[in-house]
C-alpha cells in the first residue's frame, strides 16, 4: 500500500486519505489523535475517512469469501432471492432490490443483503421490537439454499471482525470527539460497543445493462449512485471486489473495469476526491448520527459510487461490504431527536409505502 509521510506524525495515502496501522490502533490507540483529527476534523482538505492497514492475515480471505457469496446470491433465481426479503422490517433484514430510492427513482443497479452480524435477535422489549423493526428484527439467513450454505458464517465472520476494528477506532477517536460531543459524558466506544442496532450491508452492483446503462462521460459523478450520507456514527468499508461473469463456472477476480470506477468523497471544503481502499485494508467514515451528536461540529462524509465506462464492463459486477455502527434507538442525538426518530425520518426519505430500509 503506497503511503507518504505528512508532518512526521500523520501518514497519508497517495490520494490524501489518512492511514493508520492496525497494530498501533490496538496497542496504543490514544497516540493516534493527530491522525484522527486530520481524518475527521473540519479542515477543508479533511476527507472524513480513515484507512486501517496492517490487518491480520485472516482478513483478506474472509473478505473474498463473503464477497464471492454476494455474487453467488445475486445470481440465484429472483424467486429464490425474494424468499429472503422482509417487508415487515422495511427490507432492513435480508434481501433488498429495487426498494431504495436514489436520485428520485428505485435503485435497481444494486442488490443488498442486510443483517446484524453481532446479534441474531436483539434483547429488547416487544414494544421496541414493534416500533423499530428496521433494527430490532431477527436476522434472516439463506441456510436452506445449497448454493450459499456458508453465507451466515461468512457474513458474521467478516462483520464481527470489522465491528471489532470499529470499536478500537472509537476508542482512538474519543479524545478528539469528546470535545465536540454535545453531551460530554458520552463515550463513542460505549455507544457503539453496547448497541443492538449494528447493521451490515452486503452489496452486489449488477453489471451495466440496457435498463441500467453506464453514465455518459459528461454525466455527473453521482448520476449512477447519488451522493448521500450514512446515518451511522461510523461506517466500516471493505475494498470492492470486481468479478467477471463466467457462465460455465466460477467468476474470475479482475481489476476495476475503469480507472474512474470507485468511491468518491467530498472533502470538508467541498472538493471531489476519489478514494481507493487497498484490498488488504479497511476504511471508516463518519455518519450523520455523529454529526447530530456533535451539533454539526463533526460532519458526515458525503460519498457516492461510480462505475466508469469500459469495453467489457457489461460482464463485470462489483461486490462490497459496509458495516454501520450506531447507537440504540433511545440515544438522544439532539435536543429534538433520538436515534430512532432520526432513523425513521431517513428511512422515509429513501423508501416509499411498505418498502424501506436505507443504508441502515
């Protein structure tokens, strides 16, 4: 992973994202304050994202295993996939395709599988479960479908690892975040580690098709997947896996079909930056719940995903995984909203009628 030193204390990737070592994060998290401030602070060139490198060797195979299962699930018969969709949770557990509203229309360009990798069934009252099925429902696993029998284990394996790194990062963030939190008694790490609302999203971006063509070169960067904010405190992100379809066998791992494909972020100053996550690294970005909890002093990270034009892009899909770490629904974020109320508002913006389940 190419990095360059900055000011002697903070390490940056070639694209300007702050990079920290997992080993230092675990052994001495409170020494990383300068890096945390550079990544998540209010400076105009702060990206709102941080890269964690030097991960244990078990991470890379766990990532590839689950992302290949995302491809396999997405290639099941649509009737089989829909067995694992859950309208009662507003599609926030199990399979979701074409339910989310992006750029004013149903998003059929990607399919998602949602689950809480930490808890299969949160221990909350029946009243809370009824009021917030988006978070307090039961996980749905495709265990009866032979093609993806390892799905649950692979999902939990990767999700719990990302969650663990996220909890460590929250500890490292505390000295910096505490001066911005509206309630100075709050602990970011406690809000995340004790939460029963953790949600992971396994994503399959379908290859371009006549119904969902690639954007033209002169279209806006976010024409394919609009700029948006996560409504978490912190979001963990894996590097995307690109797979070429092989009708006669397993798909092949390939490079991104276009140099313009990938994750785009707007800096705190509004500049557009493409950020690459190395395959052996994780990234974490700030969400809107953190922005509310700090009265806007720590802002959420606007981002989108673009797939650029390429000669053979029609045969290549994009697989990735995101983990949303957020507080319990009764956690007060502002004078007027707790996390549950805030989430309901965001769900309603992205889903219509009985369909819902944003990037929870």
